[in-house]
């Protein structure tokens, strides 16, 4: 619940003059910073053994995240919960 509300606040309230895709880039950059230590782990990283199917699932989840941010821009968290 808290993450949905905080994402909605970041998209709608935080700097309303900033372009929408730049806001998404800021949110995804923070996620990449959090995930970077796992990718650089000494046991060949968290991406060891990823095949084409796993890469396509990761890309599909990224597209889903972008579509959720579009929903949050024009609707609220309740609509997002029913749409995903």
C-alpha cells in the first residue's frame, strides 16, 4: 500500500512541471541503484543463467511498470489496483 501511494505522490505531486518520462527515469534510476549490488555479486551476479525467456519476462515487467505509471498519472491507486 505504501509503495503505491508514494509512487502516486512522486508522479502527480512532485514537480508537476517536470516531463513525465523524466519522472519515470528518476524512479527507475533509484531501482537500478538498489539492484546494482545484486548484479555485481561475486557469484556471477544475479543475472547468471538468464536465458531468452527470462530476459523477455524482465522486459515485459518493465513495460508493465511504465503502463502502471501512465495509469497513475491520470487515475489513482484504486484504479491501478483493479487494472493490474
